[in-house]
């Protein structure tokens, strides 16, 4: 029986955006500790995330954006060697240090390697415990803690390099995956279904959008049962109709009721339920093929417990 893959790399902990930043290296420590303490590490196939090539980043990103981030990474190395700045801001809440370049290549590389392993039948499905997250990164710019869009890169990779005809993206982060929408809107080979708090950063995802986008703007303080109802009503019929051959998940856990960066009311049981719905669609149409990538989740305890719930549901343990 094939296991769930668990992709991560120490390089993803070396990317650091400064003291007090919520998207911190301790997020991965908390997840690792929980995976170990719960015994779940024994139930998954732990793998090291490789480095993605810049060519593969360009499946989802403008060449100039990739070149610009690489240029900043080189500049940082030179500055630090000369005793200068350790951080460069690329948007008001997104910064790079000298280790960020390797971290973003590992995060994209994890999603790509997971796609290869799941497509080859080596793994049943996979979760990528990597950072920085990706779903706010648009085709041309970094924003919202995100530099490159790991899920969009992997979805395009499955289409272009593995020849799939239909892939779905499911995004349950508390923030709208505006970057993923920017990259994939209008691509008829992709169906993206998402939920997010509204009105809320990045103030997008409502009103007019492309036919391949199913956006669920959710009012602040909505709890799990009401969100489950919306998913059953709006996501599931579209996923059934679309019949994806593979599903990619932007797994953000900041819609948890204990997370101060959002005001939604999900709990661990809701993440289990959502994962089970995704699995049911994947089992029906996609030979069970799912690749899930960590996005948000900033209360360390809630994040770790929610990831455990998500991975347990993926692994059926």
C-alpha cells in the first residue's frame, strides 16, 4: 500500500523575515514536533524537497519576476558579505534574507517532486511542509509573504509535463488565493475552488471572475457548520462536473478559530472533513492523486494540530 508523502527541507527554516513576523521558521518546527509526538511521522514517507529549476518556475511566472528575485538574492549575498543589510523588502510584508532563494526553490521543488512521485504511483498523495507559502504570488510579483506560487507551478507542471487534461486547485486559506487566480484564471484545464474571509486581505475574489473560478467569500466569525454547507453546495457539484485527474491543495490553516490573523471559526475536525471531501473527489476521478502545500497558519499550536488532522485524513490513519 502506497503511503502519503511528507516533503520538507531544513532550508525552508532558514528563510526569515525578521523578528515578530508571523510567517516565521517556528511554524515548521511546530509541525515537525507534532508529527513526531503524534507518531504520524512513522505513517508517512518523509522526503527531502529538491531545488526547483528557474525554468519550471516560469511555468507560472513571468521570466522578469523570476530574474528579479534572483537578482535580489545576489544583491543580499553581496551586501551581507560586505557587512550590510540582512533583509530586503519586496513588498510591505514580504522580505528576503540570504537564505530565501534556496527556500523558495525548495518550496516549489517539493510541489514538483510530490507531483512526480504521485503521478508515478510511488506515493498515494503528498503534503509539502515548506515555506514561504505561495498563493498570493501573482504571475509578475511577490506579495503577502509569498514569492513564487508553489501550487500554480505544480498544477501547470502536471498539465505541461505529465500531459494531464484537467486538474483542480482547492484553497481553504483564510485569505483569497489571488496569485493562483491571477495565474490560472481562464485556463480551461484548471478548476479552482476557494473559500476565504471577506472583506479581508488581499481584497479580491468577489464580484466578476473567470468561469473556472469558484470563490466562496465568507463573512468574519462564520463557524465550521456554515462553511461546510457552503462547500457542499458550491464546491462539490463543480468538482464532480469537472472530474479532475489530479487535485492540488493550498492548505492554509489560518481560518482556525485560534488564529489571530483571521476571524473565521474552523477547528481541527473541519480540516479533517474538508480533506475527506477532497479525497472523495480524488478517489472517484483522479486515482486518489492529491498534492497539498502549506500556505498560512500562524498560531503555532492550532497550526500543528490542524496539519496533523489534514495529514491523518490524507493518510487514512
